[in-house]
C-alpha cells in the first residue's frame, strides 16, 4: 500500500483509448467496497464513457475540470444526504479508494471538486451535473474522478518534499 501512496500523482493527460472492461469491473468493485459510516451506503456512482457527456462534465465548474473531456472515463461520485449526515466523508473515502485501485492497475486519475463550487451565474456545479445525468435534485455531487491510461509521467513526491511538521506524535 505505501508504494502506491509513494508513486500516485494526479494525472490530467490521458491516452486516447478506452479503459479496458476488466479494469472497469475492478474500479466498480473498489467503489462498492468503500466503507461508510454505520454501513449507511449513501454513495452512488455514475461511470461515464461517452464523449458528449464527458464534454459537458468538463465544464461543470469554471476551470480545473477541463481535462475530464479527454479522460476516457469520468466517475461521478454523489451522495444522498437523506441516508447519512456524513455522506461527504463517505464519498471522499470511495474517491480515494478508486484512485488507488486505478493507480494499482497502471491507470492515472485526478479528482475534480464539485460540491460547493459554482457552475455559472445561474447555479452550482452539483445541480448542473445532477440535471445533466438525470439524477434526483436531493442528491449532492461530491466529485468527478477522471480516469485513463496516463499520457504524462509524474514521479511521486520525494521524501524531502513531505512536510513532517503536519504530524504531531503524542507518546507516553
């Protein structure tokens, strides 16, 4: 596991080829195996591969998500606030697990924040995505993960780039 964490980076450039069906199956399993508070399972997922929908998702918010149009797979991660008051945390856990699974298979990925972001002057990014996908308005889109075969090579962060001051050990 630590080697995955040492080598994973956010990838925003992808090869122009679809994600293999066997990889899709494992990504779906990773999403479905994500833990949730009290096993409430408030998270839902839409795997988008068609180009027109990916283009529309890429402009869900101004800037930061344009690469989604070129990612052969977009995973829309959304939660149901009626099922859990901590759906954001549960969706976030699912998001990182699917990114680690993608990396373990040689795929690249990058998170696009949707929750609490504007789409345009008329509304927020989450509502835009929900309308686009025909999902109920009571749901909240937390993030979209772009996934595909990397077209860029980024080395993992070197140990000296880490900030150990962010960790405090309380020992007896």
